[in-house]
C-alpha cells in the first residue's frame, strides 16, 4: 500500500455537529465555524465525514476504570463544563474522530479531525479543558495496524497527559514543543522523547525541526496542531501567521518525503488579544489547507 496521498482525492476531515456545544469555551465551539468555512470551500478539496463516537470499551485502553466510572456513571465534571448529555456527546464524538482519522490516514496518506481538548487528559484524570485523551486513543488504534507511532504536539502547552499514558510504550515516540510551561513532563527515553520549551520566536521552527528527528522511524504520525502558539491567540510574541504557515508546511512536507501517513487535530486556539472566534477558526484553517494542498 502506498502512503502517498492519491492524486485528486479530497482530504477527509472528521466532524459532526455533535462536536459543538454553544455557550462554552473555544474547545467545543470553534470547530463549528471551521466546518462552515470548509463547506464554503475556504480550505480547498476537503470533505467532512461524521465519525463514530468513542466507546467506553475503547477508552479502557487509555483511561482507568475509576476515571471512566466518574465520567459515564457518576457524571463528574467534564473539564470544559458541568456534565451534560450534549457536552459528553461532544467529547465522545470528538475523540472518536481521532480514531477514525487514523484509519483514513492509513488508507489515503493523510486525514484530520476538528477535535480539541485532548492532550492534558491523563490515565486517571482530566485537566486543562481536556477530558479524554484522543491522541492516546488514536495511538492505540494505530498500533493495532502498524509497528510504531509518533505524536507531534505543537500546542502552546505541553501534553503531560499524553506522556502520562504513553511515555513507557516503546512503540510510541513523543515530540513536544511548547511555548508555555503548563503540563510539562520529563522525557525518560532520549531516543523516543523530545521535549522543548521555546522562549524566543527565532528558535521556534528550529525546535520543530529538531523534534521531527525523534520521529524519523515512525510508521504513522499524529499531529496536535495548536494555534495557541500564535502571538495573538495566547502564545509567544513574534510567532506570526507566517511562522505558523511555515510550521504546517514543514510537517506536511516531512511526512510526504517519508511516505508516512499523518493525521491532525486542531488543539488549542483562544480568543486572546481581541481575536474573535472567527479569527481563531481562520488560524486553524491554515492546518487544513496545508494538508489539503
């Protein structure tokens, strides 16, 4: 099977209206605007497909039974807001989108999901707007079909939850480049782990390039494409739209040259410094366009 994207085939991105719960944070609202822009043709040759929600049985591979009981049975707090049927359905749909994106990437070479709120959730906890770790679930799904998986996390914050679940799995390589110290974690294997906090914009793309070296042997790449790194969306001053565009092109080209299937999630992006939700969505479209091109 060739991992080169099929010529002329649209990029499949997973999304359903269940992802959106109005009146809450950007984590569960911005994807609706991104989807509307995609439907209007703003991202190129892209098709939206509704995923199957993640199930409790699947989630047992990445979260403890106590954690799942608190969510499914006790209806505990969901990190984005109080437990409600629409919010829980949103989280399960968005998590399922990551699982389905794995299988689409293996079929066509690339895919994505308009999912957010993933990488801070650990095996037995949620934090930082993240309830269930869809990156970890995607990795488990992929490891049933390939020998090794890489997770590239370019959110503004570290993905300590992903590391909590997967750091000791020798078939998973983790590369984490952040501009904010929240949820930092310590690498335990220099061959499979790369962790860097960037404090000046001139070092940012160099750090991303260095992180990709740790992922050189993976058979599938899961990319957490945060826009909160952007200087106007809560990130680092000097990380401009142009730098974000270069970053996405770098990731896409890296995967293309190696023939590595790749899928993306939206990750962080917030209404800081006067940005509207439409502005945040436009930043996320940079990722979708790069993968669709």
